[in-house]
């Protein structure tokens, strides 16, 4: 299952710049979640910082998107995925 998710994430990376803001945010959140799952599966705690960095970047992107939406009166970003 992890391999299929990884391939899907890599495919989505090719289209990242062409995606909508919601699609880009969902990609960043999926990436963080998958990196944490990979660290759990491999037991490679020395690389956990990579997953945490991805999570921090996704959180910063969400905060920025929410602030911009509030400032411009646009719809807020889609809720976080499962």
C-alpha cells in the first residue's frame, strides 16, 4: 500500500504547479502524512526530521492560505483530508 501511495504522490508532484491552491495544499498534507508512515514502516527515526519538516511546511501553507482567504474574502481552503 505504501508503494502505491508513493507512486501516486510522485505522479501528483509532476502537476503540482498547475494545481489549484486546494490541490497543492492537499498534496503537501499527503506528502507529510506519507513520510511519517514511511518512517514508521522503516523504523528510520534518524530521518523523522524530514517528515516533521514536511508537516511544518504543510501547516504553514494552510495557515497562509487561510489568512489570504480571510483577507480577500475568498473561500477557505478545503478541510484536511483523512
